[in-house]
C-alpha cells in the first residue's frame, strides 16, 4: 500500500462513519419520537391589569408600556354633573420589561396627588410537556407616596408618614383559551393612619377572572375582600366589571367599579362607594406598547 493510500484511506473511513452516523440520526428523527419540550402558557390576560388590579402579565423584555387610567364621577351624581362625566380622576403610568421575568413601573395619580412605583417578578410560569406547572405565580411589591399638603402644619410631619407599602402574590391559571382566573393574597402597610384605632396593616384576598368572547374581546371581573379589622369596618370591598378590546398595539379596557382610586392602597383599602347606592364609577384603561430593545433572535 502506498503512503498516499495509507493516509487517505483512514480519513475516508472516518468521514464515511461520520456521514453514516448523521444519516442514521436523521432517520431516527424522522421515524422516532421527539424529546418532550416545555410548552409555556401565554396571554393568561391581555395586559398587565385585570381591571384596576395587576395581573400576572409583564411587559415583554425591552418593551415599554404606557397606560392611561381614567375614572369619571359617580353615575348617581345626576344630570347636573352629566352622571359623573364632569368629574375625573386620572393616573398616568409607565411599565418596562427589564428581562423575561422582571418588570418595573412608575405612575402618578390625581387621587391625593399620589406617586407609586412597583416591581413585578415572575416566580413560576404555567407550562405543560417536559415541565408541568399548573399555574403562574408572580410576586408584586409597590410603594406609594401621597403629596397632598399637610392639613395640620403645626405638628411634626414626617416625610415617611406619606408612604404605604404593598405586597401581593398573583396566582393565576389559564384553564383554556376562553377562561383565566387569578387569586391575589394582599398585604398593605400604611406608615400613618388617621386615628389610633385604625389599622396600619391590612390583609385582603383578591379574585379576578377573564372570559374571552372573541379573538380580541373579553369580559373581566375583579373583587377584593378585606379581612376583618378596622379597615373592613370603615370601607367597602371593591368590585369591578370590565370589557377588554385589543387593537394591535393598544388594549382598551372599559369598566364599571365602586372604587375611584387606581393604585393598590387606594383601590383596596379606601373604597367608599356602594353598588347598591349607585356609587358606580365608569372608567377606562388605555395601554400602548413600544419596543425599545429588539428580541435576541433579531439582533446581529
């Protein structure tokens, strides 16, 4: 055997073996079973709010969401105020997807001239297949600060007395394409309360849901139950009903509620309206998303 053959024959045999192995793998992939993959659940809710309360949804990585939330006055205010249309409470807010599991937000409400900021972290994601997870879990924490002028300027007023802190667990399951439900245990701490008998700490249980009507519309509902205490004695459990319309980059949420505030402390612990008395506020959320960072698969 020549030296040339002695060198090339082993190389040819090696290449032949490699190509044969690749060909065999292709045949196995063609006729064999694929390895199980994890299928994650998407669009449990259409946006980051069910009605006024947060849903398990976050803006996508690199996406900025701008939300306008609006409440007119009470429907029972009569024709003189055009059934509440002459009055308005508004919140403007921004939310940003820092990565696939963490988002941050900031807003300002005309109700008590309140500023609020929050973080939302996805802990669990509903999935099936290789990894089976029956629900999604998101941790939500926020801080708000009211900036109204102090009524009593003679006493010692602390900046920290303006602050309230909120912690929530958002547990949701998308049962099918038409039905999603969310359970929201909530803890709220106020640094300052009006009277010595009032609660600095309040616990509440939230329940929300979405029923899909068409590809781009749904009915939403949301309710928070205040656990027994002074807050529950003095205020009303908020109940909200909504109708969502998705139009590409926008989501319009129209709703009726007995709660005027649109952030957690006000919504859950300071609702005074009663549905039975006609203390119903008509309002809406409008959200618009802006992609500030290209998805990884489109980056060079």
